[in-house]
DNA sequence: ACTAAATTCGAACGAACGTTCGACTTATAG
DNA sequence: CTATAAGTCGAACGTTCGTTCGAATTTAGT
C-alpha cells in the first residue's frame, strides 16, 4: 500500500509547496489505508464502522476525516490502488513475451502472486466489488474492464495460433473464478505458495482449454 | 423457497395442534424468506436493514419478528434451506450413476442449474458465507463440508480409476471457484443456459484434470 | 523564539439501526 | 355468537452509525 499522491485526493486544501512526493500526508494516508484494508477484510465494508477504522489505525474518529472525506472514498482508494498496481505489474511482466501460452501462465502467476502477497487488499477488491456507487464504482469498473480485456486478448491469441474452439468469455470468467475464489479457502499454513498453485491452476485451465478442442464441431 | 417446518424455528410458542405441514405460518415465513433473499442479494446482509425487508415483504417491521427472532436467524434460514436443497438434489441425481467422470459432470450440472434457477439464494449463500456467527455459522459450515467432501470423493474416485495425478484439494476448490464466481457475471440475456455452461465448464475442468496427468512425475 | 500552516481530537449532530412492547385486528373452533 | 389463539402493527426503546465543528496541539519555515 503506497503513495496515493497528488491527483488522487481532494479533501482539504492541498499543501501549496510543489514537488512533495512521499510527504507526511501521503505516508500517513497510506498507513491508514493499510489498516482500513485489514478491517474491511475482516468485517466487510458495510460491517466495518468508522470507529473500527479509528481504533485499528490508532487515530481519532475525527482525525481520519482530515485524510479522506468519506468511508466510501476510502474503499475507493483501496480498490483503485490495488487494481492499478496489479494491472501495471502484469503489463510489465508481459513485455517481451510473445508465446500466448506463456503469456497466460504469466497472467495467472501474476494474479495469484499478488493475491497471496496482499490477501486483505485482494479480498476487499474481490468481495466488495458492489459496495461502491456511481462515480466511484465506474472508475474501478473501468480498470476491471481493462484487466478483463487483456485476458480476453491473450486467450483469443491462443485460440487463433492453435486453431482452438471454445467460448472466450466462459473461459476467461472461469479462470477469474478459479483464481479469485482463493480468498475463501487459502490457508498459508496448509496450502502451497503462489508459484505452485499458479502452476496447478495453469495446468488445469490450459489443458482444459487446449486439448482436443480443435476437433469439436459446434453445438455439442 | 419452501417449508422450513417444525423443528426449524423457535420464536413464539408453537401451535399445539400436531400434524400441521404447510400451515399458514410456514407459508408466510417462506414468502418472507423469498423477499428477504432478494434484498440480501441486492444490498448485502449488513447493508440490508430490517426496514428494507419490511418494505419488500409488505409487512410491518414489528410483524416480521413474529416469524423469526433476529435478522441473523433469517439469514441462517435462507442459507440452510438453500444449501440443504442443493445437497439433497445432488444426492438423488447421483444415485445409480457409477462412472466417476459422469458423476463429476452431474455435480457440475446440478450446481449450475440450481445456481441459475435460484440466483438470489445462491448469491446470498456464496457471498454472505462469513456473515453468520457461532452456532449459526457452524451449522451451515457443516453442510458446506459435507458438500465439499462429496466432491472430493468423486474426484478421488476419478483419480483412482484412471491413475491420474493432481491435488484433489486444489482441483475441487478451483472447480468451486469457477462455478460460484458465476454470480458476479452471469447475465441471462447474454449468457447461455445452465446446461451449456455446465458442459463448457465441465469440458475445461475435466480435460484439465485428466489429460496427460498420468505421465507427470511428482514435484514438477 | 515566533508564527502560520498542518495535523489531531473531544464532543456533539441527526439519522438510521435492530429489537421490543402492548394494543389492535383477523381467523378459528365450539 | 363467543371466546381464545394467531397474526399484525404503530410507536418507541437504547445504541450505533457516518460525519462535522471548533478548539487544541504539533510541525516547519524564518
């Protein structure tokens, strides 16, 4: 959780001194976001009260409102930062790789690695997807759509290259389901690490989508 | 949504007349559960107020408490009924089928058919899995565990019969993810019906879990 | 050291929350 | 028709909610 920085906020008047990166304000806000993420993760967005957030971050109830103007905007900041980060990491990892199968594996690994390294953030992103309204909702939805389209692109490319036949939509959404559901069951003391889970899910998904598909006629 | 019946409730003193099935009480409770399910589906358990439920079911706020003694118990009744029904249907459909692959296909079809026929109930079951506490939570968790174990059994049987090698836990949980995630995206105006989606997910999952697995050594 | 800006907080706001109570109305059985 | 039980409701309970305000404190520039 880091550096929401300049254009991300609107609450009080901005400090006029230009060139402040990683200011006290931004650092403190980031700390609050981290604690808030944990609380939202445990109690849900609606179930978490501002007093819970106050307690968790060690700041008074009123003090929180110096950093953001509403509980909803706080959730928005968490979701936007999380989603932006995962998309940006994906893009950088995808650079220079041209084999579509390898690209899909990277997509899965990137998603699961970030998920298991930031379980609270990702649970809040996955589980509270409907909690935001209007402008906040549509801005996060836009990032989600971009992320979704990237995955569609990879699978369409895989289909084209290998002459496969399957519904891209069902495939992509099944893959997201496999991956995102992990927040309901993953236990770091019992389950393998991200790399191995990514390998196993990747095997299931890629074999499932690739083998024998060429021969199928439509309908059945 | 139907017949919570005798042992399910505790609120007021029970009508002493034995042999009442489908009484006025049970019917009205079932209606309330249906409306409450829709509201919980739309606004979430925490986000839905008793006044929302009152409005949706056309009964006064106080009147609701004649049928159940708390909001939490209402959610419990919804989840327990939904989960019990889906397990019971599965068991009856599984009877007489012995081929493990066919059994897995039936499992998937049963799950998705019920999901798409009762989207609100299933969303409330999937999305509000952490909302209940203590006794309520553990009773639903017990049914979930039974359902999970059935699926594990089917996959272990498939593994044994065909000499496959994969982590049953990861496979089962991936399958649940694929299926349960559907509440976040399925649009009846755009997407296919349960039978076809079950076929496509079944293909992906079964091919993914079956093909080539025999040859793999451990570790890699 | 002085000052102005940045930061923090106690106290309170009105609204909404889940739940309860006693009185009222409707249905049922004799 | 009468009496008892089942069902319903308006009004209110105490609590907690998200948010605000003005005063107090801390920080940073000179």
